[in-house]
C-alpha cells in the first residue's frame, strides 16, 4: 500500500489529478488516509443506502465535470462531507 500511497501523493501535488474513495460497509476514512486521499474526497455508505449513494455520486461527478469544463477545476471538487444529503433525495 505504501508505494500506491506515495504515487497518489505525488500525483495529487501536481494539481492535475484528483483521487476519490467511495466505500461500502468498511472504514473508508482510515484506508483513504493510508492512501493519501484527501478527506473531502472520501465517502462511506451502508449497503442499504445504495440509492442515496448513486444519486450523491452522480451529483458530485456532474459538479466535477462542470467545474472542469469551466476552467475552475481545483483539488477540492468533490466535497462529499459538505454535501447536503437532503438535496440528493
């Protein structure tokens, strides 16, 4: 895992790469931290929340594509933790 974490950190620092980690029913926070994936790009779901997860990921990637096409692409695009889940439902 160390060599992958090192590569993720190197690529993330270029500003040209964004890594996200979406998990289901395990410790996404701990694993993503070991992989050097930014906290704002990590989300953990319960298997029973598959519908919510699908809507959230779809909305997030639409925001990502829009900001990239507008030239406002940055390192903090996903904002999984800041998203208001009521907007997704």
